[in-house]
């Protein structure tokens, strides 16, 4: 660690609250490495809605906190326990999902690192890693859709006879990834989005139908589009505002996957509501699909292949300076964004 400084810039939260509690600091200690950790100099940090939950206190964490869940950058130091045993070395470009990414440097367990293949930039990796892996694991494991080549080797995008899927906030960061992943997996995708412009984004992502959640009756439109059947699977990161309508729109024996709280957490559910249509209800978290190194490596490899092949693209809303993260949070929570928000360190 001789070449790394003792202090760094970053964002510190000392009390929970609005975006104003995200404080820009220039004298934070550079983390000391523990056994098995490497020091990553972050180049691009992804902004995710989960960081707003930690900022507001919806999700609990000890304070003071450097939040941030993902980044891509370069390894600048390794704990001595690793130097002879690891595939990584100083200078290796990596992406990771781990805590404390809103900073110049982050100490990351080597097990959590994904080395970037040649040709994949740290800006693309930092903008796609967490949400790409969320979409991939949710489509595969929560919705149970088969790998495309197993499902139908002759499948052509846009000519789909696959399951009906509804994605809420289909122009958002995770929504954009979900729509594209579902299209790759052969689903017939309906996206909802707040406003006409965002509906265009949802269509560009690959949604065959886009419904304006601010201007249209989503339940009626979904009924029309599916010929009264309803959708086989719903991906809902909006939460409180949309959950009850999900139960109306899902088909008999369909699956409702609630995975976020953008409009607030879903209140406790009366499970009897599920029985009329034998609905499957899930509340997955990406982290639990990436619990083992084998899972992390396999899904990261597949995501990088999809990106390299251009089957999945990253839609960046804006690249903010790390110091401007409060504005990024305000924009995200204010429904002003389409695509991924990224911080440049
Ligand atoms: P997005 O880019 O999707 O932004 C959130 C979007 O939600 C907004 O743009 C808006 O789209 C929609 N929305 C609807 N109602 C509200 C509201 N009241 N307040 C704010 N937004 C609203 O964010 P992310 O992609 O970062 O996250 C999306 C969701 O996915 C979050 O709930 C997040 O927690 C969840 N998530 C969960 C994961 C897990 O492992 N469980 C992993 C990754 C993400 P519109 O205007 O079009 O309606």
C-alpha cells in the first residue's frame, strides 16, 4: 500500500435523511486491508435505489456510513495473505458488488471481484454490473426462464411466443436490463413507464408494448394486450403503489416478483389473496442468488458475454461527479431519470 495515499475523497452519511445528508469529504481514511481483501481504486460507481434506502434509514446500517453497492476500477494493493494465491494483481481491472463504493478507494474481499475481459470498459462495467446481474438472475432463477439456447435455438428476437412478462419502471436502470434480458429469453414483454418519453425508452429496450403508468389505466391495458389472460410473470421494483394491481394483472398460476420499494415498501400481505389464481409470490434479492463464488463467476461471465455480443446494452441516464451524488439521488427518487445513473470518481 506504499503508493496509495492515507486519505481519500468520498461520501459520508452521519445521519439518515434526505439527499442533503450525503456529505462530500476529502479527508476520509483509505481503508486498511484485512485478510483476503484487495484495495480497488474506483473509477465508475453505479447508483442504485438501494442506496437511497440506506440513506433514509429504511434499511438499517451503523453510522457513520460510506454507502454504495457497486463499482468498477483498478486493483492498487493486495493484502499479503493474497499475493501468492490469487489470480488478481495490481493493475487488474475489476467490477464488484460490495459495500462502501461511494469513495475513491474501497477494500473488497477478493472473492467478490470479477475481472473485466479485454474490450469491456470500466465505465460500462460500473454502469451494468449490479442491475445486469439482478436482471439475469431474476429472469433465470426467480422467473425460471431457461437459458435461451436451451429454450429454442432458432428463436428470433421480436418473434415471440414465450411467456407474457410485465416489467414496471421499464425505462429505469433495472427495468431496462430486465426488458432486454426477457427479450433475450424469448418472453413477450409489456413495460410500464411514467410518461410518453419513458415509454419510448421502454420500447427501445425491447418491450413490445409500453403502457404509460401516469396517463393510462395499466390494469385495463394489460387485460386488452393479453386478450384477458393476464401476464405469466410480473417484475415489480415499484412496490407499494403497484402491488395490489399486480394481483389483478397476473394470470392464473402466474408469478409476482416484488423486488423493491421505489414507491415505498409493500405492506404485509394477506396470503389468502393468492389462492383464487394460485399465484406464486416472491421477494428476491440479487445478493442471495450470488452467494457462492461459483454463482458469482458464472453469472458475471454470462453478463459480460451478453454485453460483448450487444444482446444487452447499458442505457446511461447521466454520469455525475461523485461529489454530486446528492443530485443523483434527488433525480432518481424524483422519477426524473431513464436508464442508469453513474458516478465518476
Ligand atoms: P430506477 O432507475 O428503476 O428508478 C426508479 C423508478 O421507479 C423511477 O424512475 C420510476 O419510473 C419508478 N417509480 C414509480 N413510482 C415511484 C416513486 N413513488 N418514487 C420513485 N420512483 C418511482 O431505479 P433502480 O433500477 O435503481 O431500482 C429499481 C427498483 O429495483 C428499486 O425498487 C430497487 O430497490 C430494486 N432493486 C432490487 C434489487 C434486489 O436485489 N431486490 C436489485 C436491484 C434493484 P417511472 O417514472 O417510469 O414509473
